[in-house]
C-alpha cells in the first residue's frame, strides 16, 4: 500500500518539480527579458535626451553669441563716434546717434528686450528703452558692485527678474567695458526676454513630461519649459543640484529627483562652451519606462502559463524591442536632420565629414567640400515674409538634392547656408562642374504662394584630405573660398588656394590700419573737375577718397571701401568725407559745387542727415553748392532712403544718381526719388564709339533725362571723339581724364585760373550728331 502511494506520488512529484522548473524558468526568463527591456528603454531615453541637449545647447549658444555680437557692434559704433566728440566717450555714448545704434541692434534680435550702457560710476549713459536718456544710477546693484570690485570679472549673467517696462521675465547679460589701459570704464547690458527661450524649447520638448531647463553654472535657474511659475518668479530661492558637479565639465547624463517638480528624472546636461550656462533636457523615469511597465506586467502574467506563456512572452518581447528601437531611430533622425528641409543638419554633417576624412586617408581617395550661401535670401524673407522664406528654403533643399549623386551628402548647416560633401572625386573638374550646376539650378525663379522670387548662390570649395588636415581645417578652407566668391561678385564659385590664408591675414591687418587711418591723417580727398559742355567752364568737382597708407602707399578705394562697409567704419569715414569736402569747397569760387559719394551702408548705420547738416553749418558752405551722389543699389531700401534724400533736398542740396544703368534700380526710381542729375557710368561712355549697345544706352539715358528735366554728367571721358558725341547728344556736363585728372585741394585754385585763361573748346568729332 505504502509502495503504491509512493509510486503515485513520484509522477506527481516529477510533474510538480517539472512545473516548478518550467514556472521558474519562465519567471527567470521573464525577469531576464524585463531587465533587458528596462536597460534598453533607459539607454534609448538617455541617447535621445543627449542628442536633443546637443541641438538645444548649440541653438542657445548661438542666441547668446548674437547678443555678444550686438554688444560688440554697439561698442564698435561707439568707438566710431569718439572722433566727432573729441575723444569724449561718455558724451558720444549719450548721443541720439548712439541711441539709434542701440535701438537698431535690439530690433535685429527677437530675444533682446533692451541694450544699455552705464559708466564706471553706475550712471546711465544710454539705453534703447527710451529717449531722452532718463537719470538712473545702478551703482547700488549687486552686478555693478561685482564688476567694480573684481577686475577679473568680464561677463555676468544675472538671475531672472520681471521687467518693469514690459512686465515679462528677463535676465541681464552684463559685460565689462575697458579703456586703452584696461581700466574699468563701465558696463554694457543686454536684457533678454526669457519667453524667447520658452518658445524655442517648446518646439523641441514634444512629450508631455519632457522638460528643458537653462541654468547658470552655479545652479541658478533661468528658464524652464514647461514653466513652473513659482520657481521662476522667485529664482533666488531655487538652486539646481550643481549640474556641473554630477556630470563633469563636458556634460553627460544622470538620474536625479528634480528640485522643481519632485519627479524622478533622467537628465542630459550640456555645458555651453563659451558661457557659464548649463542646459538640461529631461524626461521622467516613468515616461521613459511607460512601455516597460506594460511589458513587465504582461511577462509576469504569461509566466503563469508555463511553457506556452514563456514562448508567447518572448515573442511579444521581441516585437516590443523592435518597436522601441524604431522609436529611438526616429528620434535620432529628428536630432540629426533639419525639420524644415528634411536634409541632414550640422550635427550629422560634422559626423559625416569627420568619417569621410578618416576613410579618405585610409583609401587615398579625394573628396570635396562645397559650402553654399544663398545670395538674396534676406531680401526675399524681408519682403515676402518668413512663411515665403521657409518655402523658399524647402525648394532650395529639393533642388540641391536633385543635383548630387546618391553617394554624396547635402546638408543645411545654418539659416541660408548649405554644404555638400562630394565623395570619390577623380578630377577637380568634376567639382567645378557640380558647382556650376548648383549655381545654374538656383537661378531659376521660385514661385512662393503666388509671388515669383529669384536668388543666387555663392560656392566655396576645398579638397581633402591634405596631409594631416582635419575636418575643421577643411571647413575653414572652404569658408575662405566662399568668402572669396562672395567678394568677387556673388553667383560664382572659388576653389581654395593657399594665398587665401595670406589674403585673410592681410585683410585683417588692413582692417586694423583702416580703423586708425582717420586719426592718423592718412585719408585725403582728391577732386576731379566737372565741365559744363554748354559753356566749357568748370562748374564743380567730385570728391574722391584716397588712403595714403604709411607702409603700402596709396591703397585702391576698390580695396578698402568694401572693408569699411563690412566693418562699419564707413559711417565715421563718410562723415569725415562730407565734413572735409564742405570745408575745402567753402574756399572755392561761389559758382563751383562739390559732389560727395554716399555708400548704401551709410543709410543703414549712420545718420546721413545729421552729418550733412553739421558739415554745412561748421563750414559755412551754402547747401546749394553740395551735391550728394548715391548708387542704384542704395535704392533697394526705398522707403528709408527716400525719406532721407527728401530731407537733404529740403536743405537745398542736390541729389545725383551715380553709375546709372549698372545697378538694380528701375525706371520708376527716377520718378520716385528726388534726383537732380543722372551720372552715366564710364563703362558705357568709353564703349559707345565701339559698341552699338553702349551707344544706345547713352542716347536713351540722355533722352530720358531731357524729357524728365534732369541734368546729366558723363563719366570717364577720355577722347575728343567721345566728348564731341556727348556734346552733340545734349549731355549737360562731363568729367574724365581728357578734361582733368583728380587733384589735391591745393592745386584747384591754379587749375581754375588756367581753365579761365584757356577754356575748353573741343568740337564734336562726329558730324551730324
């Protein structure tokens, strides 16, 4: 009996043991898979947050760099005002002209609410917030005391505070100003509207529990999305757990209980390279493991069904792992691609170019990097709106993608900047052909919401690998080539050449020398006579700027004027030219006028009206003897330029349209702007006896001017034949080497005497004209 029961219990025991073994195996298997999924989701979340933090840190850094640039630009403009105010920096800073500089800088940056200067005593010098300048003293503010008491402190980013003007939450970016001997001269302060960063981060933080935080390196909270109002309005009481301490200076990923919402979070931290700021992107652990909770519960239930349940659990687990990997892949794609065009972004481009450099060195194959910059995009964006600008960029991306091979890479690396990596280049001609194809493709008009727009593209090219050259050096070479292409007229391409490095260094040296040229007395005006073709008498002189460099001798205006325009020096130089011309012309006979050229940049960065008014008042020259010349490219900003020209004309000065026919103006410009004279460009004058096209342009211009009652001046007259044709065609005045070369001011009196003794009596050499 006992033996029988023992025999019955043995199979039961084996079944129980087998069941326990299978159940235990299923439980262990489910637990093992659960751990894998847990680690996978955590790792996926970390990678996603790390990539997003890289993107947002770069965008945040660019926003603060734009603030740096606006502050530097304002200070450079202030330096330019010193000459007019006899080296009195504080007086220059308190001028209305400098107030306009501050306002212009603020208007260009959507995230900057105000730009302010205070002196070394804490007194307000100027602010973009209001004019006239209110009385204000910030010497009792903690940030001023910190700069005053710590000579080594150069930059401070304050804590959030509610703006008394706009009512919005702002933070101050304060930078030290120093004098020639590094002495403390005051502060330049930018007030940043933090809602700008809220908007920026909202576009990225798509998941409900995802948060983006910007803090100072000491843990002081600046911005948090989603916003926690109590934390942001009392920022002095909120300190993060020293982000730099738990991830290191290079940034990283950690897990911590948030001091803001008390939730367990996975946090990716990026320290901004140039600023004492830390960017944190986080998800709650609950969100990261939302899928995993479901998986773990499902695996536990399936484990109770023994063998079949374990098999089903494994199958479901594999499917879920694939779904998780696909989601991570999609998020990784978004982090490395431009959302507007779908092209790779700068992050992916940098990774690919570094990989291409390594592979090219190993395989001894050549590749090319092409940097592309759109010509005219800003005008389209400003005139047709940002929506049209975005549509234009999408179309550009599609056209560029159609121009390259599948093995090549096209990326959008900035606002209107693109880049191409052309792999396996057998001969440089292949890259040149690609550049021509890109340029030609971009020229075709774009239809943007019913409007037609045309743009161009400039291309800079560098080949690699070249010795130990790395990706950064290759990009720098391509950028130098791009600069050369844009400087030589845009809509073209240039290959990098070693001399470009030398040109860059020489240009920087020339920029430094030009900044000191006015003070050093190296600039001077030459004057070219203008003759009336009806009386053969001198009626005026055109002032032509010359730079007599201490070491290089005479520097061509074609070389230094673009530098002056790009660096902002054209403002103070242009004011000096107007002042000098008026003072010297005041000593000439009353019948002689003086003409001065104005750069298009002067209308954007300087106060043309103030410069003219001051020059006339200080010199005593009647306004009727001053003629201002503007080029057709100046008329692109028709509204602002037209107002200024009308004000100048009200004074009594005359306005001339210079280099007519070579720029962008239409015939309607002659009706819309108050021109008194048209100057026919010398390229048409010198070719009119050999080119029927140039002759037709000259005759048409003279006829048009006569019908509109506008005087004309022909430039570059070098032969008697040219002069005869112009005289017969009814041209009013002329200038050129045949009549008189540019001369220094001291030679003008003797020239005028000589011209009266021997007046110009050249006759037309073309009969019947």
